[in-house]
C-alpha cells in the first residue's frame, strides 16, 4: 500500500465567491405575535476568501408588503446588515453561512459560477424567519 495520497486530483476546485450576490424573494416571518409572508431583498457582499472560508455582509430590506418587522439581535427593524462567515463544502458546491449578530444560517449550493441557491433559517426566542431563493452575482 502506498503512502501517496491523491486528494489534489479528486477534490474539486474551490470556487471564488468574492463579489455581490443579490436576490428578491418571498420570506415568511413570525414575530411572536403574527405570521406573515412578504417580499424581501438581500445582497450578500462577500469581501474576503481564504480557501474554503469566506466572510462578508448581508444587507437586507423588507418590502412594503410586510406590515411588521424582523430583528437583528433583539432590535426590531425593517432592514439592516449583518456580517457572516461562510464555508464551501468539500464537493465545491455546498455553501453554509452563519450570521455574526443574529442566529440565522444560510445553507445551499452553488448552481454555477454566478448563481447561488440558498435557504435561510432563523429561530430566536419569540421570532422565526424562513426563505428560499437564488442569488445572482452582480
């Protein structure tokens, strides 16, 4: 048996995700008192990448279709920004992002070099948010 390992030949190339990825989508929000579905817009700005790890900022805004608000931490807001850290899976397409100021997690996959399909889940005491969308690199 050889000690030679061929990880380099079987591992996929790590894609470059740096840039701004934007999407408009329907989101479900439950603020503890009310459940509603409305339109939201988010841009994921990936600022730095080191191999499979990356960091950036999610900038989002609730559309006028939402009557209520969401939160960042415990502050009720109708838009804002939150830093995140992320990782690319070993298959080169799986993507996971974790928010810094809140408890939200994005999970999904890179569809091609300019499209990123993600599902977002946030569940704090008193509120929850769910969405699924495709982000497009600008």
